[in-house]
């Protein structure tokens, strides 16, 4: 079984295990159930396909499956938007398997942020804003975001000042991340889910597979979380930080794909007017200005 078939199988198995018959609106008539969630035949019944056909899907054979069947399976498993998108990405990867076998994995050329996007970042003077890719490399920042993520930029997991900091490496391989992220388990879940989502969108990205392989080898925590096959869309919410210069701050964020390159995401952190976090951002901006005046290299 190919790697992508294994991912499809494991994803469907883990999603099926999360749904009980009661949650699915099914009646259970006695007897011991050997599975934690739905049985395959129950998913097939809910999706309106034969048990044999669903079994084939769960073995990772997604090539040629129609969108309507994928929608039905997604509904039966009560997948959320991110999970549904991931299932469709796995199906697209299966349909492209022939080309993948011929071409193999490929390493993306270095990604760059355009001067226009950099100017947009720099114009956001009271907002910490940065651009990342799906591998969680920070590709560009404004001064406030550079200051906010200074522990990641200064981390030993960053091999040189010319290498973009990677938030997954920082989170799982640098003990400083435990202090920087007050809700460390949540931060870990988010990082792994973003990487898992990206793996579905771009399954032949060698840089991504190398990163996942490195983290699975060096971090038991990452390896366990990766095996859960959880995915998510990281669009809006609240994030907590414990910065070494300004202490704890809670910031609202919005994340949006760049129209010129949907593989890149611009994330902006803001604070409510008059809040303690707004004052912390002011202090952070002052600290950043002092650091820049002292002559450290600036993130780009």
C-alpha cells in the first residue's frame, strides 16, 4: 500500500472511531461492539453505498471516487470543513498517483514574499503581522511580529539567519517554546493539524515530508499527534503568548491566504482598544525599536 493510501485509510479509520451510533442516529440492539465508534457497514449505510464499496475506500482506494460519494462519506462521518477538505485532497492525490509515480516527490523552490506584501506588512504598525507557508516557515514579518516571535527567530532550531524560522521545529524541539506558549498542548495540536492539512494539499512536497520525518524522529509528542490524523483550518481565534520582554499577552488573530499565492498565509495579531494586551503591544514595539537600533538582523 502506498503512503498516500495509508494516509487515506488511517484518516477514515480515525474519523469513524470518533462517531458513536447514537451520534449518528443509529439504534444499537445489544451485543458487544468491538470498535470504539461506527462499524464500516454503518458508515456505508449512512453514506448510501455498499459495505464492500466503503471497505474499498477505507483501504485507501480513493482513485476515481465521485464528489457525491465523498460528500456522502463526509456527511456520514460528520466531518467538519477542514476534514472534508482533507478527504477531497486525499482523493485528488489518489487520482494524480500515476503522475506522482512518474515524477516522484519534488522540492519546492524557495518561496518569496513580494515587495507589495512586505509593504502591506510594514504599514500595519500597531499589528503584529507575518506571512508563513504551509510548512510553518515564517517567510516575512513586520517589526512587531519579528519582536513577538523573537524566541523562534533566536531559537537553536534555526540553523542560520538565512533560514526562515519554522514554528513546528521551534514548538517541538526547543524547550523555550513551553514558556513562550502558555497553552503549549493547544499550540502543538494546531501546528500538527496545519502540517497535516498541508500534507493533504501538497502530498509530494519533499521539504514537508522531510520536516515531518525529522519531527517524528526527534519528538515522541509530535509522532503521537501526527498519528491522530487531525486537521484544522487556522483562520481566526485567540492566542496566548508569554514573551520574555513583555510578559503574558492574549491577542486576537485573523489568517488569510494571499490571492497571488494561496500556499502562503498572512496572519495578523491585534489587541482590543484599551486592553492590557494593547499596552503590551506598545511595550513590545518600544522594545523592538530598541533592539533594531542596537543593530540585530531584521527578519524578511
